[in-house]
C-alpha cells in the first residue's frame, strides 16, 4: 500500500510528470488546476498504466479528478447505447457533479459524458444514449432501470469507477453495484474510491478488482484541525435564532439536521429572521435540489439546510461554516459533515449546537474526536442517573426521558415555540470556557 499523509512535504510531481496527456494538462490549466492533490499524485500514474486502483481518501480530497483524468485518457469513441466508461455514484447530486467535472477533460479529446439518476424523466437520458455517449455517470438504481428497458448495454465498458463505495454500502446499493459489474467484461479496469475500505467495501475490492494498487491518504489531525471547532450550549427554543446569527457572522454555511421535516422547518425559521436559506433532502425533486445547490453556489442563499443522506453529494467550495443544528449520531458522521468546510487548504468553522438534553452525547462525541474543541456556555454533562426513588422528570428537561427525534414519524410534531431571540442568543454566547483535546481517534 502506498500511503501519503496530508501533512507530508515530499516534492509534488506535476500532472505532466505523472504521465497525463498534454491535451488534458491543457484542459486542467484552463481551469487554473496546476498541481495535483495528494490522492491525485498517489493514484494517477497507476491508473494511467491500466492497473486497478483502490483509493482511500476523505471527502473533499480531490478524488473526482483522481479518477476523471485517467478515465478521460483511456476513453475511445463509443457506439450509441454502449459506453466504454462507467462511473457509479451514490447520489443524484454527486453524479451530476462528477459529469460536470469530467466533461471538460473528455471534451479535450472530443468525447462526452452524461449523468443518469432518478427523480427525473427518462426522455432526456434515453435520447443521450441513442445519440451516443462515451462515459455514463450513474446512480445504480437508474442504471438498472435503463438496462431493464434495453436502453443500454455494458458489454463494451473498459473502465469502471466506483466512487464513495462506503456510502454505497451505507445506502444499501452494493447488491445493485455487484449486479452491474457482473454485466461488464471481466478484463475491465476498475477504480474504486472510498473513505473506508472495510466490511462490504473490502468484499467488493476482493471480488471485483485484480491486484489493485492500494493508496491511502489519511486525514491527519492538522487537516481536520484546520477548521475551528466550537460546541455551543443553547436552549432548544433558541437554536434557530443562534443559528441565524452564526450564519450572519460567518457567511455561506451548511446546516445539518437529522430529518426531512427538520430541514424544511429550519429553512423556514431562518428565512423568517432574514437569513436566506434553502432545504435539500430526499423528498425534494431533482430540479428543486439542483436549484437549491445552484442558488447556494451563486450566493443567492446564505445557508443550505441538509439531511445527511442528501448532503453526501454536496461538493461546494468556499463554505465558511458548518453548523450541526442536530448533533450527529457518531464521530464518523461528524467528520463527514465537517468536511464541507476547510477544504483544499482553506480555513473554516464547525459549530455544534448543544441543547441541555444533548450534553452527555456531546461530551461523548468530543472524547472520540482528535481535535481541539472550544466550549461556549455551560456544557457540563448531566448526571448519569437519577437518585434512587426519584420520579422521572418530563421529557426534554435535564434527567428526563430521551426526546423523540424531530420529524421521525413516531408522533406528530408539536408546533415550534417562537424563538427567544435575544435571551437565547445571549445565553449561548458566554465566551469560550475551555479548550480540550478528545481521546481516541475514531475517524
């Protein structure tokens, strides 16, 4: 395995020194891309040589170009409905963004890519296949639909890319991925990229790759720690007011919530207090999601309010702040969410809003993170147990029962109380109390 740490200072080869075709080097230069990132420097030469590649790297590390450059170099003109290149991605947004990133490279060689995903009609995608494309960038479900309709065949695919394989596993897509790979020729080249390579992903590597070159780019403490991490104590009723103020101070922000209903509610709450926001989640149509992302990129909205599943495909530069409106369920999700800011050497801020009933979970989360965290307000964990013989307190109060997740369908959500803007914001900004370093690195 070739392992490159984010903090290494070894000389970085140029794209030309890695063996990238001159026309592709020129296409990159026209986009002001002149120096490869670590995952690109590690994997491109092996991929250009025709080897299978297994790359482990975090979100935002440059994986898309790491496979797009060798994919564009390897492509030959394809027949209608029989692409020679195939990229599998877990979400609609990611498929669209990969196609957008890949297209200028293919255009330099007079070839083209097209995205295929659900949530839209078949007409445009069928027309693209009949006209002829060289690389299909697809979500597994829609690709299988097109295969069943007889709209394309995979018997001429020479290069397959599996992007974000770990997320494919999380979303239950790996059986479909395996069925798709079984329809391609065995002599294909397979490039697999993932943030983790264990469990089902490892099975995919062992069964569908041939002696892959393994490369790993780790997120070291300096890389994750490039962002400023803050845990803010806040009353539940004051979260929206504080969130609005934080966005106003920071600028372009991604706000994470647990549920679809929560995303809609928080976006409306932010709009009511003068922060332009757009929600993105699984119940939104593809057109709505694309409009929300476009408005965020163009600065027409200040905040994108997203669920974890929908956010997997969000790759937007210059995000100033990530706000965990709802605490993530585990350290891995925290790291993934937080990776939307402080990308490619930039700085950023990550803020977790901690309500009284979430203090213990916040303390556990911090212990698992190997980053320095600033505390704002009183975040002392609540007592672990009630005194013997005492009566349970009402849900939502310290020591009470675990609150029902907002919008989880188990009961109707009560109308949100009007946010106590002034009091909540003041109570939540009492200045940094302490800075501590978490324990074991669980990334």
